[in-house]
């Protein structure tokens, strides 16, 4: 497991929305506010609040208080209404809270009003997720994508955060992609958005060139997708032996990673890509900014959809992933892979197998079930292993040796009758290349 350098360099990250009083706070104390609006189920909202708690911990802050509030009617000024707001403000001040996190999307006006009432920073779900992406973005591509999403998020929120944008510090809502700075001047931020969009278009063009080259060379692509913290990077490591950053935290992977995957005992090679994790209510600005990265999933021949089998709501996670894949118009076929089966009881495992009979069940960390994944990927990309008896010219035997398993060889005049085991999809290739004279029935 790799220690990430930028974990130790958070002080070099740029402040975004933090208030002046928090500049020198090492670890912010956070108040988490979960909200239940009309037609929402309490269990779902409690699960979402648990997710927010994990996000806050990933961001490096301490979630000291969690509160759930029912909102019958959304207040245009504070979202939660005067009474609930007053109660939470008293709680915040009594516990010397540094940042208040709302598990919803606040309007710029609501965020400014709440910041004024709480007298500390107030961050919504979108801001929190963007903050973590800023923390974990390492490659130039990811940093540009995160910065664009942050710029779009901050543009309508510039009023009221003023001079704190240009200061240095650490904490939720405070990070940006490295040295790049967002200016308070609206004209400058619009210029920055334009510049970043140009960079994104350049990245998209480079990806299209790479994709065209891969397709010309007929190199298959498989992408690993799934809900955040489902174990995608661990699975990538188990399948390829590569060493990506792995951590038990949400959005540990923001950068798209591509590795070579060996199939059929080294006879075939494909490209496998790890992608950014999905989460419910993933900010639209983030999906738009990361579209070039997510295009990898769209261009893939196959998706390995990894699901955390130990999650309390695996079906909801699957639904969220499918919804985001639909947003980026991905039509690639998928294999659902339930990971972390080492963390569930036999009854839960049997129940999942009954509900998802076509899925695979693995423990990536223990490398249990990974051989079955390789087999299923090979079968999908190259077809099932079949046994055929064919007639070939003797000069073509070497080619068959390299592309199939020879079971028997017999002479037939000036030709050879060969029994072979090979991938079904290769038969048409061998015929079109005039390797096989005819099949023997």
C-alpha cells in the first residue's frame, strides 16, 4: 500500500470557501446535518449521512456531531427553516464547531446565509465531494478536471467569501488543485473556466487519438467501474500485479489508471482501466468535467462493475452506477463482480448469488475468485474455448501453434488434418486470413 505524498502537503492546497477563523485549524471539528425532505425514506437518508461521515473523515476532518432533521418545506433562505437553524447554531457554538456539512445541495444564497448564522464555514454535499477530488487529484488531467468543476461551483458563490480565496490553509472546502488560484474577480474566473475548458478539449482530443490507435491495433479495453470504495483498485492490483494507490476511503482513486492484463497464460494482452468511483448525487459539474476520463468506460469492450457485497445497500449502489453510466451514454456490456465476500456471512452470500446468478463473487484482497474473472473476460472478448478439426497447409501449422492448443495432427495428402482448441472468435479470423482450408465435420 502506497502513502500518498499530497496527504502530507495539504497545507500547500489553496483555500476555496473556508472562513477566516479556520485558516490555522489543523483538524476541523465538523457538525454533520442530514435532511429528510418530503417523500424521502429515513433509512436511505441515514445511510447517506453515514456516507457523509466517511467523506468528512476522508477529507481529514473530525465529524464530532451528527444530526438528522426533517424538512417539510424547503426554506429559500436557509433550506432547513428558522427554528431548526437556531437549534443547530447553538449546538455548533457550544461545541466550537469549525465547519458545518449539509447533506444536500445548497444554493449560493443559502450557503452565504448559513455561513453568516453559524459564523463558520458551511459546506454542502457537492462542495465536500469536490474537496476530496481536489485532495486526491494527482495527474495533470485530473487536476484540470477538478479545477474546472471547482471553478463552476465557486463562480456563483464568490460573493461573501471574498479575500479568504487567496489564503493558504487546510480543511474541508479549502483545497484546490495545487498552485492554481481562483480569483474573486468574476471576469478572471470566467477566463479561467474558458482556459480550463480548452485544456479539457485538448485532453479529449488526445484520448480520441489513443482510442483510435488502440482500435486500429485491435487491442481490447476493459474498464473497472463501481461505487466508490467498492474495491476497484484492489481488484486492478489482484488482476494485473500493478501497485495503484489503495486505501479504505471514499474516492481514493480520482486519476484514470490503465494497465496491461495478461490472458490465456500469456497468449493475449488487453488494456484494463480503473475509473473514478461513483456516488449517489455525484455533482453534475464533476460528471461534466470528468467526461473525458469517463469516456474510457464508454469506449470499453466490457465493463467490470464492482460492487461492495458488505454494503448495507448493494442494490442502491448498483442503481447509482447504472444511472451515471446512462448519463455518459455508455452502452458497453457489463459483468457484475461482488467484491469483499470475505466480509459477509454465508447466508448473505447465498442470497446475493440467488438474486444475481450471472454475477461473479470474489475477494480481491485475498485474490479469491480472480481466476474466474480472467476466464469470463477471455470468454467475452475472444469467445468460449471450443474444439475444432480443420484442414490446413503444413506451412500454416506454426501459426496454429501460436494461436491455439494442438490436440492431434494427421496427414491428408499434401495437407494436414489438425484437431485444435481455440477461442471461438478466432475461427473467423483464421478463415479470413486463409489459414484454415476447411473445417472437418
